[in-house]
C-alpha cells in the first residue's frame, strides 16, 4: 500500500431515485432578494469557483482532479444545465441538472449552498425548485447520490422530498493536498 492509498478517505455512497413528483408543499421562497439564473456555457473557471467553494467542506474532489478540457466537456454539454442561486446579487449555491443519461431519466448531479448561506432556510426551497425543474422536462425518474462526507442533512433531506435509496457502494475519496477529512 502506498502513502497515496493510505490517505484515501473511506465513504459510503447512497444512490437515490424518485419516480413521482413530490407531493409535499414547497418551502416558502426566501424573503430576501434572490434569483436563479442558468449559467449558459459556463467557463471552467466559474464552474470550479462554484464547485470548490460549495464542496470544499464536504470533500468534493472528483471534479477538482479533472483536466479543464474534460470538465468543460461536461459543464458545457447542451444536456447539462448549471443553475446558480443568487441572493442579493451574490452566488449562494448551485444545482447541476444532467439530462445526458437515459432518455427517461434526469440526474441532480450536484447541489449545494455556499458556506455563508447554509442555515438560512435556502436549501430546502432551492432543492424543491431544482426537483421541479427536473420534472418539468418529463423524465420518468430522477436520480441523485450523496455520501457519508456530505452535509449531514443531505440524505434525510433527499428522502423527505421523495427520493428512495436503491443502492449503496463503499468507495474512497482522494483528499486535496493539505486538506484533512
């Protein structure tokens, strides 16, 4: 076993699916000025800013190790939509809607808030908005996954809105240099 192998962080990934639109009431919209805008053909730099800032605390590392060209091919794909939540003109979070999979399935590839906006009652509302946007495209199901290093509320929130776990997988994360789990 190499030092790099010893540094890997063990995780459990939970894969979830939703096969019907949620029936729970949508949480109220933020009382402060907000907007959701699609970042069309986002630059890799802008995407990395969102991904790295939202995901740093939760050890989102997979896309940090991607080459710019590989990442651009994903985030600039016409079947991937990067929806950015702004509060008072400041990026507060994002939802990455991925329609590249099966023709009858959509994926909430990434979802999260900037650290400064966690705990301000935006997450549940924004998640409902993203799920509604995914359903508006007519899929038969929507998928999402989360892991044991994600926000502790992620899995319960996904389940409350109507996602059901269908698979679990043991895996590892490769940490960033100088960042501990």
